[in-house]
C-alpha cells in the first residue's frame, strides 16, 4: 500500500507542475519520476499523461 501512496503523490505533483503541457513532455516526466509499480505500462503512462495534458489530475488527491 505504501507504493500506491507514493505513486499517487508522484502523479499529483507531476499533474500540478505539467498541467496543459504536451503529452510527450508529460510522458517524459512520468517515465522519469514514477516509482516502479506493477501494472504501470506504457499505455497506462500515456493515458495518465493525456489526462494531465488537458489539465486534469488523475491522482485523485
């Protein structure tokens, strides 16, 4: 469960810093900063990046 908290916090921080940025920029930040977690694949990272790119925070925080 600790890893989930770290994952959501990282997504939240990236969402606040990169909201509105192009998807490739957000994907690069996510790829660089996200902790290793099962189930986090390239398509999932892209989906999260697309949400952040349009100004949403998919972390739920």
